C-alpha cells in the first residue's frame, strides 16, 4: 500500500467539496426513510406487479403530477468503472421501484440527465416488464430479453447497480431477477450467482487486494473520494476484513485510514498517523469516535476536513443501527468544520448521496 500522503487531497479539491450545513451531510435535511410501495398499498403476492395508478380525469391534477419531482439515488458507472450513487430528480410516481430501473437503461430517459463521465448500466432497449415485492423483502425485477445484451466485464457492475438502486427503499432487502418471466439463478452472460437473491451484503466495487484467506473474512463498506475535473463525489467500496477483528466500527475507520487501493483513482484526506485513541462508543444509534490530533491533517487546529467527516459518516451509517456520528479529539468536542461552523452535534447520514450538479 502506497504511503497515504500520496493520496492526500489538494486544497482545491477540498475546497470544492459540498459543504455541510447544520447537522446533516450535504445539506440540512436529515435522512427520511422511504417505503416502496407506499404505506397505503399492500404487499404483493408472487406473480403480481407494481402498477401505476390510473390517472385522474381532472386535467389540473394530471398536470400537477407531471411536473412534481422527487430525488432518487441511481447507481451508475463512472469513467473509472466504479458503480456510484448519483442523486437525480425524477417525476413523482407510485411505481418508484419500476421507475428507478427504467432510469438505469442506456438511451432511456436518463440520457439527458447523466453527470459528466457517467453512463447508464442496463443495455439499450431493455424494458422493465414488472417489479414484484414479496413479504420477506425480496423484490423480483422482470426484464425483457434485451437485458442479456451486455459485455461480460459489466456483469457484476450491472448486478450491483440494480441491487443498490432497489435497496435504497427501506423495505427492500434482496433482489432477484427474471428475464421474460423466467427466474435467473445466475446472470445470463458470465454466470455471476444470484440464487435466492442478492443484497448489499454481497458488496459493491469489491476490493479484495491484500486478502489472503477470503473465507476467514467478512465484508465492510467504506466511502472514498473520486475527483473528475471539477466533479467531486463519494464512491462506496467493499473491503474484506478479518473475522478476528471484532469491532466493525473500528475496522471501518482503520480501512479509511489505510486509504484506497493504489492506482484506483480514488483519494483520501486521512493522514497515515490518524488513530482512534479509544474504542468507539455506540449508544442509541450514535457512535462517538475519539481521535488523536492527526485527524486535523494539515488544516488549522480544531478544523476537520469535509472529506474526512463525510467519509466517516457515510461509511459508518452503512452499518446496521448507526444513525449518527460524533467526533472528539483527545476527549474534547471542540472541532470546527471547514465552513467555520462548530461541529457541536452528531452528524447524520444524508437522505441522498452525491447531489451536486455537474
């Protein structure tokens, strides 16, 4: 692993980061759990599909519905081949899962909305035939035969993008795939296993470098930074950690300190001498981390990098039960953010990730 100072973000990069506002990340709105289908719609049985409600006859109501939008996280592929969440405004609909998949199709409605350097993941002309949500939290997406017209090297990325896009909805736990009504136990081109469903636990942008015995490891997700020109965004990466490490919170922090894989194109603002000087404390959804002075990096005393703070919050709130992150240095909570505001409250995960306009 290359010395982490090689990966340190330059000042212009940090300056371009999306600033924190209040106690939320990338804005002052706190995370809002979303249900798919809506709460007033019952769960579907096998074989049923999520259908768009019939439009009201009232023209004013239809016009209002057509112009109303809602933000969704769509997982796209960037120019370095990473599967990355991008938050885009889509027309409001009750068939949210089906719509999200339709916006992953190349040449589809997403084309005019794609950030620079990004591409949609599903083959052109793919149609989403139905989306069925089962009581156990498994969602079954049925695609037209065009779904199988992709390159083998894109297969895992496609599966990851579908899985992470659909599991953004709170009651979706696993994803299964059908093609023209036929269940798929493996992906159609390169045989990537699907079996009884794929979940976020199966990983995204998987990095197994430096892993000798993968059978004695478990996955953990951390977020690094990628910059393309003036674009700066966060990329989830699945690392494998030894089962001998009992504390997932400390393990995630240590992976962030280690930094991204050499040559990956990802960067980090963590200094190599950053250390947790106490075990993380977890209580009622909040994690408290106590670092040494190196967490300040090259910034002025008491100032924590936006990139460091954002990576910590995104990475740790991926773990079950963690809702916010509080940071102290040598036991004192007197940190200041780069915008000059005191970091006086725990930071929550944003409702949406990578919301910048490119």
